[in-house]
């Protein structure tokens, strides 16, 4: 299992992303943090994952539009 600091880092990243998306009117309702399983040698992963979950097609299109506009700046 990743260290508590890596899990905390992932939680903070999830919250920052949710706040940024919320600021432009987008919500990904299934965002959470997951810890990867051990590799094939039995070693635990040294990180945690921000899982973005699923979203509807309209939300995906809004997200794509925000990314396009942001990358054009």
C-alpha cells in the first residue's frame, strides 16, 4: 500500500481538480482515490491513483471544450 503521504497527495490532487472543474461548471461525480495492488514481484506501488470515474457525453464534451480553450491561451 502506498504511504499515507502519497495517499494524501492524491486526495489533494483530486480535490484541486474537482475545484478547478467546478469553477468552470463541470462535475465528475465519481472521482475518488484508489491504491494500486502489488506488482507481480509482491512489491507495493509507491503511489496512489486519482480515479476520474465516468461521466455523461455532455460532460465529456464540456471538459474537452475547456481543455481546448485552455490550451489555446
